[in-house]
C-alpha cells in the first residue's frame, strides 16, 4: 500500500498533477494544513486542502485524511509529527512517499529530515521511504505583477481622459504601491521573528539504532534536563531502576554516555565544569526523545 504525506501550502498542481500524469499508485493520502498566518492565508490553505481531498479521492481513488499543523514555523513540532506519521505508516507495512514541494521551508525540511532519520534508524524499511519534490511549470507571481502593470496603465489612461472617480485614484495608488514593493523586494517582505529570533536553525538528524540502556539515559535526560556530572546522572538512574549504585554501574553509565556523546551518536552534549562535565541532551537528542516519546497527532 502506497501512502503519500502531503503538507499543503498555497500550491495545488504540484501536489497532485505529477501523480496523475505519471500514473503513480496512491492508496492513501495524508494532507497537512498549516494553521498559522493571516485569516485569509489559513482559509486559502484550508480551501486547497478540501479541493485536494476531493480530487485525490475522485482522480486516484485514494483514501484521504487531513491533519492540522498548529505552527508551521515550529521545526521541532513538525519533525515530531512527521516522525510519528511516517512511523505509523511503516508499522502498517505501507510504503511512504513524502512530498516536500509546498509548505514553509521549516515544514519541508522537518519532514525530509524525519524521513531520512527513519531510513537510517530502520534499515529494513529503507526502501519503503521516499521523499520527492516537483518543480512548477511556471510561477504566477511574475504574471500577476505584469497584469498589475497593465491595470495601472489602464487606470492612468482613464485619469488622463479626465474621468473623475475617486475609486480610480484609490485603485491606482494601491496598485502602484503594491507593484513598487514587488519590484523592490520580490514575493515576500521582511523577516518574521520566531521565538525571539529571526534565524531558525535546522538540525541535521542522523538517527541510529539506540540500545535499551542508551534509551534509558536519553529519556532520563529528557525528563530531568541537565545533570552537573555523569556521576549525578548515574546515581539518579540507579535510584530509578532500584539498582545499587556501584563503581560498575557508574562505569556502565559513563561508557554509554560516551557512546551517545559528540564523538558517537551526537545525542548528548557535555560541557566541562571543574573536574566534572555537565551532561544534557543535544538538539538532535531532544528531537529523538520527542519523536520516540509522543507520536500523537491532532486531527
């Protein structure tokens, strides 16, 4: 069974046309709508999602579900949802195709990275995971700008013929202003602040198989945060597991922390602090814990 996961932005053709034209098998489609932005943007995306749902069913006979991405600029949340969706489909024995042609870059990168992570983590399913992109035949922004120029020329002609209408003056001023912004800045304006900053770093995930004791360490760091030393982490783990805290147990924790650290799998960061090392999850370690702890999706 072929499942396509399709984040929906402001595109229609790129999300369905290549599948119809290339006669690609599509048994199930998961559409994801973004819920952030102006009311008009959200409504437009919802309208496209509804149209895609109907057309995937009518043109390709695909079972279709729709989910909501609450914040399209939250990379970590998008990654977690992507990881959960792909994992669920793989567990059902389905091939998964992830379309990264639409939606903001944060979502596209999050879904592509989650797919790549699962390819590494689940070697037996590597051939069942696919990411794909479709290029548009043309961009409408430049054509819309040219139509706007033609409209400005028409309004100027009407004004020159002494047609006195405040609506003409208003539309002319608005069109000139919009076109000036387009000519100066392109299709977007400004840089949006997200969580207090304007740059959202996109971590490169390379998940690998994590052994059971390594999982315990990662979950412990995920629950309790930073530890002042590996010994403190080992003591806390021993209490949680009802094990005696011995030199042997401490050495076992140190060994596994090293395997999970910067020279190993990269899930743990260690910062020198006197004679000890503060120990905490790295950004990719946090993503691993999120992805493996909670795969719940909001419909």
